[in-house]
């Protein structure tokens, strides 16, 4: 339990961060990046040795029997692989859990849709049109959309996410054109997960 606690606490912190009412794609991806870096920093023999020592101390303080490394049964060919020590056996398992957590995060938050929405968010916040993103929406008239984007960002470009969301919700098709409103509304659904 001692060895799994730091990993569980880290994943719980990420979970709470992702459930925040102000979470947006950029913040979500940054949070995942930070957690991956932290998981990677935990993957060291020195870090694990501290955890293992703490676990042994807790077991001794509570008068629990320490586990004993037993020789595994032999395979058919007579060969068996015995871990070097109990600490080494647990370290291998600890590293596997870290690697699995990192892999799951990378696979879950590296999808093409998230990348596309992140580019869309960047485009809406900076005013710099990304032709590849625009091409994803065939209903857009590229030159008109680019000018609408520039006008919008000249007025609201440096505002916070909350102000953008409030502004987006007030825009009408008459004010900014139906296609721009459709893209903004589509983006808003992904800005706040």
C-alpha cells in the first residue's frame, strides 16, 4: 500500500483537475504532461528504495511478518528465474505500474481529436488562422472566416477562458456569421470538458 500511495494520489489529483468546471483542452493536456513527468521521476531505484524502507519500517512498527522470498517452482526445462531480492521483485512491479500508468495517459490524451480541438482553441484565442484546422470544416468560407477570426480576436483575444465562453455564448449568427458561430459553439463544447 505504501508503494502504491504516491501513484494513486497523483492520479487522483489529475482526476480532480480534469473534473474542474474551468478545465479546458489546453489545461487538461498540460496537467497530463505534468503527471507523466512526475510518474517518470518516480521511476528510479533511489525513489523506490525510500518507499521500500518506509514499508518495511511500518511493517516492523506494527509487528507484521516481513515477506520472505521463496524460490519459484521450476519450469519444464529445469530452469527457474529467482529474483535477486524481495526489494528487487517489488521494484520491478512498481516500475511496471508506473509504465502502465504513463502508457494509459499517453494513449488516452494523445488522440487526433484532442490535437484538433487544441489547435482550434489556439486559433480562436490567438487570431492566427490554421488552414489545416479550417479545412476540417468544409462549411467554412476560408477568407471570410479568417477575417471574422481576426476581428473577434482583436476585440477579445487576450481575455480569460471564462470571458471567451461568455462571449461565445452571446454571439449570434447575425453578428458574426453562421459558420463562425457553428465552429465557436463546437469549440466551446471541447473547451470545457
